[in-house]
């Protein structure tokens, strides 16, 4: 068998199952735009041995590496799985969309929680410093604390506290 004896259609994607054929080999490492992502897998030693032997026989010259076999197998299995869940696809798509949105919201909440904790710590540290007479550099530390705050209300409050502190301890 020569390379011409095999049909290849490397444009298959799960979005366009009509282009899929069980008879095609899918070995392209990139999509039609040249994009690719790296993926690592572990396989049992027996399976690795079978792949190595299959490549060595050259019975399917299109398979020049284990990665070629992996890609072809993944496309065929993903097609099979897509067919199995075809009737529930809208439900699954909706669930995946909900999960994606929930993860985005949780990520946003976590970011703001960290920001608030940071602002609270800066504010508390500055207030602690202002409860004591100033030492060398205290004013610079307090001014820096004010500039680091992202919460405008806390920034305003700390600025007011700082003005009161300057009045109590003029330099």
C-alpha cells in the first residue's frame, strides 16, 4: 500500500461532523490555520508496544509517529461520543455554558475578594501606624498606603485620617 491508498481529511472538527468519514485518517498536527495545542498522554506499555509495531510494519504509511495514531484515534472516538450524546447535546451545551459562566463569575469574585482583603490590610496597617506618634518615614509609608488602595471610599477615608494625623503630629 502506498501513501495514495489512504484517504485523509484533516479538516474534521467536532463542529463540522458532516466532513467526518470513518474511512479517513486524521493525522494533522495543526488545524487549517496552522494552530495547535500540546497534549501529553500516558499509555500502558502493551498499547505503546502495539503502536510502535504498527508504525514499524508500514502497513499504514500515514502513521509515521505515535502522535499520528493518537490524533486519528481521538478524532474517531470524539465522533463516536458526539453521536452517542447527539440527542442531549443542547442540554450538555447549556450545562457547559452554565459551568463556564459560573467559573468566570467565581474567578471575578475571587479577584475582588483578594483586592478587598488587600485594601483592608493596607487600611488597618495605616490606621495602626496613625494610633502612634510618627517615627522617621511614617508619613511616607502612610502616603504610599493611600496610593496603593484601589477602593476609592477607603482611599478617601484614609486620606481624611492622614490629614487628621498630620494635624495631631505636625512635622
